[in-house]
């Protein structure tokens, strides 16, 4: 049975912020994560007072073990 690990990232001002630490351009960050085996599986819109204020992206990849 395949085991998965998960990673979250935020989109802030057209930048991808991975787990609150690493900032890259959105395209560069997505390409980097893809090259590391991460697959985008879902996203969550952050909504405040009826307006979208940001996005959380959820990635997964098979674990090494």
C-alpha cells in the first residue's frame, strides 16, 4: 500500500510560500515542487468577509520508506 507525505504552501502576492519559510515566484515554486515529486492535490480559498484573501495549496508525494 502506498504511503503519502503532505506539504502545504500559501500564495501571497504572487509568491509561493512553502510551510511558512521558503518564498519563490509562483511558477518557479510550482516547478521546483514538481521536480521533487510533489503533486498538487487540492487548494483551499481563504475567505474573509465574503472576499477571497488567499489560497492554501496541498501537495502529496509517496514516502521513501
